[in-house]
C-alpha cells in the first residue's frame, strides 16, 4: 500500500523546483516576445509585459524580402519531412538486411555505420560541398534532403538495428508460410511492428535536421530556400537589438517541432521503454 511520507513530499518539491528552473528560459522568451518596442527598452527581461501584444509575431511573419520567415518556415518543414521520410524508408531497409543477414559482411557494415556516427560530419564538409555543387544540389531543398539522409543514415540504421535484432523471426516465418514474399513481409508485418523505432528515429533525426544551422548555412546561405535557422541568423544581424521580434521568431521555430513531438511522443517513449511487445 502506498504511503505518502515526508520523503515523498521532498521528492515532489524537488521535482517542481527542477521543472520551474527548466521552464524559466521559456518564461523570459515569451515575456520578451510579447512586449512592444517601448517596453522592451524600459523594462527588465524578467518583468511581465504591461501591454502584451502579438504584433511582433505578425510583423516577422509578414516581412518580405530575403528574411521572409514564413517562406523559411515552409522550407524547414519541407526539408525536415523529406529527410525523415528518406531516413525511415532507407534506414529501416538497410537495418533490416543487416540484422537478418548471417554473413560476415553484415557485421563489418554495421561497425562501419557505428564509426560513421562517431566521426564528425564537419570533417568532410569541403569534399561534400564540391560533390554537391558538381551535381547541382547546392542551394536547393532536394539537395539538403539528400545530404541529411546520407549524413544521418548511420544513426537511423543503428537505432533500427537494435529493434530488429530483438524482434522474433516467428512473425516473418508465419507470414512466409502464408505465401507472403520478402517485400510484403517487411511492409505488412515487420515495419508496423517497428512503430516505436520509427517514432524514435523520426523525432531524433527530425530534431537534428530542424535545428541544424551550420550545414544549412553552408549549402543554402544566400539562396532562395533558406531554412528558419539561417533566416534567424540574418534577422539577428539586421535588427541588432530588436529582441522582442527575434524571440518571436524563436517561438515560431519551436511550435512545429513541439507539435511533432507531441504527436509522436507515445511511440518515442515506447521505443526507449521496451520496444516491441
């Protein structure tokens, strides 16, 4: 029987304190984003806005030119969704083959993927840029999708492989006995069982792609398809001290990825808690 003791109360108090400390940056972010220009210069960052306004959000969303935040937001969504789709499709297939193969090359290939995770991608940025420019992939969203799928494939294969190794072969053998081919077994039986792994891969890689600045700056800087992080960088340089508008952009950039996490968090938690049941 559960008893509410002083130790339980102490743990709850500590959890609430930790939660409030974690939420403190979001308070400063929201409070500043809702302040008009005159209050921004006359009040502290911890003070609540006396006249809250959403004009900062509408201003940054309706601004045209090179720093079109709305267009950059659409580009970021398109690149992130395309990258996740490619990583789920190709990463699951590659991991399935590696996990089910009993040949020596599969183990060598798997360890090769592990080494690729450890090595920083920045080491090969120059030859990668030269190759992408030769193929006409620089300055295009499709080029960024190909780039992210290639650089994050080792992480997707590593995450999927652990789940495939834990999945019993009984499901596949039963489907094969019923006459299903390898492709149908994978699409109709194996991949649906890997929903927790897919949620984990989608969220982890999606966060990396969405928040990436360096790669997007190198391959999309100055183009018509800048991502939100690159546009935010140029916005900070042009506005200098208009932190209410800059923080409004930060909040706008957080909304899509938070919505995606809330949508996929159940599968994400299942992926870390136990995988297939």
